[in-house]
C-alpha cells in the first residue's frame, strides 16, 4: 500500500494576490537542491488516523507553530513515487525566522558508523504562486492551482 501523507498549505493575502509558505527538507541529501525540492509541511499517517489532525500536528512539528483557522480541503494528489498526499489550505502568518523543526538521525557519511542529527526542515519561506510552483515538488503543484481557485486568483 502506498504511503499516505497529510499537510497544510498556509497562505497569506498580499494586496490583491497571495503567497504560500513552503518548507525545505533538511539533511545532507537536500542541502544543494532548491528547484523542485520544497514542500508543504506534511507527514505520513497510519490507517485510522484523522488526516487533518495529522496535517496540523506535522505543521507544528516542522515549523514550531500551531496552525489555527478555517481549514479548507484541497483534495489529494499522487506524487510520482506513488505517495498520496491530502492537503488543506489555511490562511495565516508565520515568520520563517522563528522556525523550529523536529529532527531525525541517520548514519552520515554513509557506511561511516557515525550517527548525525539533522532538522527535518532546514528553512521555510513565503513564495508568490508562480515561484512556488518552480520551487516545490512537482507532485504537489496542483495544490497551488486549487488554492488559487479557492481565493479567486489565477496562477
């Protein structure tokens, strides 16, 4: 069964337009990657878990901020690797300078026997929709289009 993740696409209105918050994965594999590497804050969930509750928890774990507001469904996408991601839009504000992410541990360098901790997310940033589409994982780009429809804007 393919992995399932739930996430939040936070947005804020700027004049007659909007910007979205994306996060960049931490760790050595993503260090030098930018275009096509960013994501919505999200995490995997198990059968029986409430996806929106998971999305809210994962947002908090990856950013250090507790999301609150009107959570509007953006539906589900299937990423190229088969992972299914369901997301909600929420209007809010987050200062990327306050980012506090959980961490994970891996053997690094590979086969060295040395365990190293890395933040799950190493940075967050607000992007205009057109820029966000270039920055984010290709499989998640439909969320930008769906958000634009919700807020009545074209991307």
